[in-house]
């Protein structure tokens, strides 16, 4: 291994840890990990596939950490996990066929709406008010699980953020929303990773070291979220939403 590759590996390990830490709590980690992989010079599709494999390793640990904390509502997400999984495979399968940039304007609008709503609702997500879902809410949640899974497999940035907001909307507090969002994100990441591995476009030289770093980052992120509580998660959620908006606006004007 030459010095350049060693430096790149160290760089990816550091960025992988940070990305998974943030992604586990509020989503948006792909803003850090994907550009880091593109920095190595690999083709964009290979970078997306490699990032998905590494992210799935982190998502597994993050989800397991929230499960151990007792904050995951399996009675709700057990019906949504398969839909997120299937949606992600569908999204990943058309990644090579359709350019994803056309989604940017819509993503910017949605992120702005999510951020404004969270800022203007002072007590939003501070106290859990979830006591089950109506039939209408089940249908909407099922559709959302599939759509966000599809989006994660096809494009990705902000998936965790949107999922977290969706769980906040139905009454979970920020910690519960983060835990359950990590569950659906785990399913979509695993599905995408399996699809890309079977397609033979993953660079495991970088995926595995970055993935192990993401496992550590996800563990630390989940522990921090559980220890610090809803106010900490809400603050980080707003910060990452603003960062996501800025990144998507910049990319929109560059394209």
C-alpha cells in the first residue's frame, strides 16, 4: 500500500466516524462520508455504493444501540421495516438509469419546511405524545416508509432527517424519533448495500475501514443522544437541517 492510499484511509476513517456519529442522531451523515469518498477519485456510482456499504455497518450498530436502550417501538416499525427495505432496492436499481439531480429543488423545499416547522413549534418533540396510530396514519406511514426507502437507495442525502421528522410528527419525542428513524434507515441501508454488493461496484478497500469507523461513530452517537436527551437532539437536528439545505442549494447552482 502506498503512502497516498494510507493517508486516504486515515482520512476516510476520521470522516466516517464523524459522519456516523451525526447520522445516528439526526441523519445527514452522507454529507460528510460521500464527499470524502468522492475525494479519493472513484466514480460517483462507485462512491455511492461504497458509502452505502460503510453506512450500513454504522447503521447496524446505531440501531442495535437504540434497541438496547429500549427506545425502539417495534410494535410500530416492524410493519414499516420491510417497506423501507423494498423501497431502497427499487431506488438503487434505477440509480444508473435516471439522474438524481432533478430531486434537489424538491428536497430543498421539504428541508426548509421541516426546519421552519421545528423552529416555530417550541415544544415540538420535547415530550412524547404517541399512543398508537389510526388506520389512516398506518397507511400514510407505510407510504412514507417506502418513499423514504426508495429515496435512500436512489439519492440519499437527508433520509435520516426526514425519517426523524416523520416520527416526530406522529408523536414521538426526539430520542424516540431518532431511535425509530434509525431502524428504518438501517433497513434501507442494508437493502442498498446488498444490491450494490451483488452489482459488483463496491470498493471494499475503502468500504470496510470506513465502515468499521462508522460502527464506532454510530455507537458513540447513540450513547450521546440517549445521555443528553431531546434538547440536544433537537439542536443538532436544526443545525444539520440548515447544513443540508445549504449543501443542496450549492449543488443545485453548480449543476
